[in-house]
C-alpha cells in the first residue's frame, strides 16, 4: 500500500495566537539576561533553534552556556502564556484531522520550526497533539529545509522498507513551500498566517487555499490499482 504523509506546520496553519510566541521569547530573554534590547526578528517559517541562536549571536553570548537556559525559560513562559484566551484552532483543522484518521493510507505528521516541547504545549492546548503519529521539530537545526530532509528517513523508518509513500507539506509561509521543494514534496499553502496571498502565489505552491476547510482528502487518495 502507498501511504500519503501529511506534514503540517503549526503556527498559522493549525493554530493562531495574538503574539504569544513573541511575548514568550521576550519574557524568556528577560528571565535569563535581564533588561536587554533584542534584535528585530523574523519569526515566520523560522526554527526555534535558529531564532535563539540569532539572539545569542546578537548578545555575543556562548550558546553552550546560555542556549539550554534560554530554551528552558522559553518553554516555561510559553506554557503559561499559551493558556491565554487570545488563541484559536484554525478553521477546518479538526475536521481534516478526523478525516485523515478514518483512512489507513493517510498519516498525519508535523514539520515545524517549533521544538518538540513547544509543539506539544501548543497542540495539547488545542486538543490535537495526539492526532499526529510522527514529527520533525525545530530544536536541532537552524535551516527549515534541513528539517524537511530529516523527515524522509524518519518516515521510511516509521513505515518500514516494504511501504512506499509520498508527502504533502501544508503550511502558511513561503518557508513552508521552500522546505517542501527541498524534498520534492507536493505542497499546499493556506492563507491563515501572516503571509499575503501574493507572497504565497509567487512561490507557486501546488494548491493555495483560504483555509483548511477547502482541503479535500479525496484529492490525495492512492489509486486502487497501485
């Protein structure tokens, strides 16, 4: 049987908040360093590892000494802040995950710049953490494309050598589209994040939806003759 692995981004694709991630980063930096001025950071499509390394480079602090402390402080702040009411599960997410769960050929996974713990905090709050069978997370690499490249052997190991598969990457930023192209994946972009429709169209995703309510699982069902 051919499997289809649906690899979801998190922020702006599955859930959305009013700046909770950035607030948690700022508060974590204050907890570790006191009053400091942070550099201007682009968060969309980044990995947690890349964001924290950029902060440490700006502050000229040794990662070996400060990175574990900063990440621990961030997770602590994120867990507290993510309980705030300015948070939502995006339209169509729960219905799509339920539909995937009904088909033995469809496997839901995560391809996210969030660390595993950060992803768990966010998706447990959303009530969908246990919907995902596998994941590649953002604590190990600065480069989002490298995370996608890690996904391929991980999926092979999960399925076993006798199973074939193809991937569908689903995200809301140009970075999601780029990392899908790095592994020759089909890519679906959604307009539920901060990226404009024009910026997403410019990267030529295979499909572009307003939100996941437009996503039809039937488009990806393997042929019965395979």
